[in-house]
RNA sequence: AGGGAUAUGGCCAAGUGGUAAGGCAUCUGGUUUUGAUCCAGUGUACCGCAGGUUCGAAUCCUGCUAUCCCUGCCA
């Protein structure tokens, strides 16, 4: 049999079916994909879907995936973005084939291919201005008109195109166009622009060029040059596939059965956030968020800062699959993916975010004892951590009510017993309030014979609350995040900023276990009963923890 | 007489003529020093609608409807 690559076990999708078919028919001997971002913004979770698709396919079929910057529009692009994109792809755990590619690497070749089209009478320099071009293009229902420059001879076009390259024309004065069909029902086939004049410094090529190729021209040829087999993009490029095919089929180097072919899948839409670069730019520029890596942003760097892991993002991509259906994905799928990852890998810790004092009155004054608590109750191999217990503790305000509101209340109340996690069973006796009636201190007694075991008399204590010993506790800031928008599809609003969630960030000041003093940046922890948190990767001179996601809560909704 | 796509349970998504996978969510039990995890169970899916072909259709044919995309010298 053949030793051609076969896909490893993964959920199937229509693209895999196409690849399997292509391989079976010997159309290609191996698979090469590419991830082609334009460096004009930060990558977001939608890009992560595409990255996982392209790099994942390459991994599974033992092929390769190129990282190629689609840098054909210097006016909008910047090195800051290329750096962030490289960082994000690497962080996700993918390796690109060989060196990083840039469309701008091929500018000279593009020029030669344009010359080939001119020589074949398939491209011409057009002096219609932008407005005239639009008028000549016709409309969705009406065919366009041919440009008066359409029948210029190849020789003359060649000279004109050379002059364009040499800087002999002003911006907007002329463009190079493909000669296709002004009556095509595909608007992109009505003599599309191939090159425009732009006196702009390019982040890769400097001032070497003053003409820049358009996406439709550059993309398919780049794929061809790189030997890409399956060129995957999103649905809005479906019409563009016609020009993709036309160009490759009219260029001698690429008009072969094993040339690249484009396939489109649907982009990711996530509820309660936005994915468009325009809107993301706007949020950053209008300072509605704290930069591209604000933990509320759907950017990869934002999610990283929030505490999402590469594994969880890859798992998420796998869970949502690939199809051509316009869809809106619920946040729940993302949250399930990160919880499933963190639940097994995150060390447990206790943190009190809205502290009130708890005084254990029958505990000796001035004494503090050390307790070895499991780092992960389901995984002994993760070892133990040292926590402390003493006469004065902090517990969360939400864990005490003077009077239990109902029979199902599992927290602390006067005359009620509760387990302090990893420590003793206590019973609340009385409490104090401040002038405003806010509870400040709860007084309790503890049962000394319940550390690490249940009471000898067999009484059942259901409730468990967390705590931190007051003299050893470290002050810390907790940033509790919620969805950025209040509506599932903010992009549909006339003013999406009007629908921002004012409660998307709530800052709390509380305490953590002393062992958290040197928590590494981005390290995930489960603050038991509170959720998953990680140390902020930007503010490191004090303890700041970002809430990645809360624990699943089947309680609060039906109480 | 524009064209290109898509329609499978609340949300994703398999399925490619043989009688509807899976995940998320939901709900119900059980375990539990996290109201978490874990375990077990939980859905009448008119497969967009209407016809047709067939012994048999989500899958093939016809017609219709809804939604998305396309008139940048953006990608």
C-alpha cells in the first residue's frame, strides 16, 4: 500500500473529507496549509480557530503549515502586530514550517507574474479614477462597462506598468487591472484591480516599492509559490475563489492539477463579545478596555492574561468543529473547555475576596498551627502545601448569615456548624457589626478533634467554607471578570459601545495563603469554591489575580 | 432574470439512500472536607417548508422560504 499520510483520530469535518479524497486520488503527495494573517491587529479567538485548523491539519497529516504575513497594504500594517502574532501562534503551541513567510518576500515575483498577464493580454493599466471605476463596475443587477483603457496593447501596458513601478504616476492616478469580464455576476471578476500606487514605507521592504499588489492577486500566487495544497479561509471569500482560480489557471507556473485550491469555512462568532478587527481597534483606541491584552478582550493575548491555556483553546477549537454554517457559539463551550483543563492541572488554594474576621474563641491566643493540605484533592502526586490555622481567621462575607435563610443553607450561621476546609469544624456563636450594620467579626468555637476527620460522635456537618489565617495571610487584589457586553450579539447593535457591560470588571481586595507569595505569572490556581485565577502577567509588583472563569455553579441559579 | 453560500434538539456538530453519533447546556439521582470534580441517568429532533422518485430519503429530484456574503485603488 501507499505510505501516504493518514489523519490521526480527530473529529471529522468537510475539509478533512476533501483532503482524504485528494490524497486517495493522488492529487497531492502531502499536505501543506498556511495561516495568513495581515499584521494590522492582534489575533483573537477566531484566529485561534483558524490556526488550530491549519496547523492541526498539518500536524495530523504529517504535512507542514506556513505562517505567512499577508502584508500587501503598508498603510495599515505595523511591526508591533507581526511581533504579537508570532508570539500568539507560538504560545498556542504551533510550529510553522521553516522561516516565517511574508507576501512581501514575493513582490519581485508578483511583478513578473503581472508582466506575464500583461504579455498575454490579460491585464492592463487603467487610468479611471476610483469614482469612475465604481461607475464602470455596474451594480449587482446591472453589468458593468469596459474601461476605455481595456484594449491598450501589451507593449504599451508593459511600459506603463514599468513606469508605475518607477514612481512615474501619482497615487490614485492609475492601477493595473486584470482583463476578465465586466458583465460577470461575480463583482470581483469585473476586471479586478491587481496593483495600486502607494508611496508608503513598508515594514519589510522599506521604500523599495511604490506599487503594492491587492489581496486577490497576492494571495493565490503566494499559495502557489509556497506549494500550499489547501488554502483555507472564511466564508466571505467564497466569491473571491473565482479570481483565485482564474489567476492561477492563467499563470504558466501554476496551471497544474496539483495547484492550491481554496476552501471556505465559517468564521467563529462568540456570544457576548465582538470579533471584528474594526470594533476591537475601537475598544482599544477609545480606552474602553485596558489595551489589546485586557483580560476581557477575545484576543489571544487577552485570554492568555485572563488565564486561558493553549490546551484549552485548542480543545475549544476541536469542540466547536469546522463547517460552513453561519453560527453563534455560546460562551458555555469555551468555559467548559477551560474548566476541564484547569480542573486537572490547577493547584488548589484558598483565597478570601470579601473578608470578614472570624475569631475562634476556644483556640489559644497567640498560637498558630501548620496544616499540610493537598495541592489537588484528586491527585496526590501533586503533593502538599502548608497552610495555617489560628485564633483569628478571615472568611468570606458571603459565607456567613446570622440566620440560615433556609434548610438548604450550607454555610455558616449562628448556632450552626460548618467545616473549615482542610481544618476543623466550627460553630458560630455571635457576631459584631459596624455602625452601618455590616458584619465585621464572627465569633465561633472549634471542635479540636475534627482536624482531618469527622466528629467521633457521628454528627454530620455538610457545609464547607474556605478561610485564611489572619496573621499569615497576604493581601491580594482580585479582578473578577464578566462578559464584555450585555447582549449576545453586540456587533448587531447600531452602537455596540452602548451595550458594554459596566460590570465586566469588579476589583476585590482580600487575602491569599502565604504560599501564594511567589505565584508565577499566568500560573493557574483554583481558589476553592471561588473559581480559577491566575497571577496577572502585567502588574507584578504586588499580588493581582485575574479570574479566568468561575467554578460551575448549579446552586446560585435556583436558590 | 443578479450571483455565491447555508438550513440536523437551546448552542456547536457528525451523517453522503437503509431507518438520526458526539460535545456543551438542561434536568434527576449517587459519591464528596470545593453547593466543584467524578459517576449514572435524562431529549416526542415532523433533519427549514411543500411536493416527487424509491421497498426505503436528513441524504436523490422539483418548487418555495429564511438567513449570511458580494458593487474598496481593504483583507
